[in-house]
C-alpha cells in the first residue's frame, strides 16, 4: 500500500468533516442557521446561510477518476445562488483541475483566493521529526472533552477563529460526542485554553479546528493536541491523517504548519481556494 494518502481520499475526508460538523447538527440548528448540502458526483457542497463570515460555504471532495466539467462547476454556482449566499468557495487539488479550468473560471466569475497547504501523515510509517515537538508546559494537561465541557470547548474554537455569528457556537458544541469525532482540549487548571478535533473517515482522518487562546500560545498546547489526535486516529484504525493550513508567503511564518511538520506531517500540495461571488 502506498505510504502517501491518495489525493482524492484526502479531499473527500476534509469536506466530509466540514459537512458532518455543520449538517450533523440537530434539526432546529440546521433550520435556524440555514444549513444546506448538495452532492455533485463525488463532491459535496455546504452552505450556512446565517454565517456572516462565509467560511463554511464551500465545495470539495473531487476525485481524479471523475473529471470536473463546466456543468459540475455551474451546478455548484447555481446552488450557492439558490441558497442566497453572496460567496462560496471551490476546494480543488491542483492535479484535479481540468485543462480548460481557466476558461471555466472566467465564464463563471471564479477568482483566486487564499492558498492552503494540504498535509498528510502515514500513521504506520511516519515518526516525528528529529527536532521533536515542544513539551507541554508544567501545569497544563491534555485530554478528551466530555459533554459537560462542550460549550466551553466550542467557544474557545469558534471565537479564536472569529466565527461568532448567532448559533455557530451552539452548532460546534453539538458536535461533541458525535460518532466519528474525537474532541480534545488543553486545560490550565479547570479552564480550557486550546482545542482540537479529529474526524474519522474510514482509513483516513482529518485534523479539524485546532485553536489556542492568546494566553495559551507558545506553551506546547498545539503539539500536545496533535499528538493526542494522532493517537486517537491510530486507535480508530486509520492509516492516514490529513490536515490543511495557510501557505507561507515570502517572509511569513505559520506556526501551525511548522507544528504539524515537527509532528511528522508531510506537505502533499498547495491548493488555491477559488471564490465564486454573486
């Protein structure tokens, strides 16, 4: 078996994490937030109409064995339009972009957005880099999150990312304890200062929502959460782990990226986010 996660599986695992995170919410939250999904071939599109950040409006999960056609892209654009959102994103690995992508993007008014690094970890074969990871500061502890901590855990994650629209924290809290999810937190005494999740998709798992409060940064929290999530994925029988984070431009330093590299993740590719706007 290849030691590199198949790109199609990596993309499918990512979008399934996002869609389950939102669309797996209780009915009253889905209705209040205007959560909707659409399957287009192998891909999944997600919309949260009440999210002012537009972060969750995305489509992904394309596979190399099912080429992306202009009709497929147009169907997703129509879905965004029908849902009444002003912006949506296309997440497509560069190797899966069709030869006529530039013409399709121009016709449907798609423009380049931010760039992300897609990373993969072979749980069976990989080991942490030689320089290791920062140890957790004394007094801090890492462990799973229980239902009684769901709201605090969700508040730390969503506020750190600036996703504080009405109902979004409740949506995140509803994910705690759901099948295929494992949530972890670093605590300073009784207070949660950093969080992270892992979503299990068969033999592949997705690192999701790693976030640290300002007072918790530089204390080994994210390294501890990465290690806990790798162990959880291994216990769940996963072969691979995938993650994504912002690509570094000239003179930039992304601490999340370097934490994952020290944990043993390897870059798979850089992916441009393509933005549709009404």
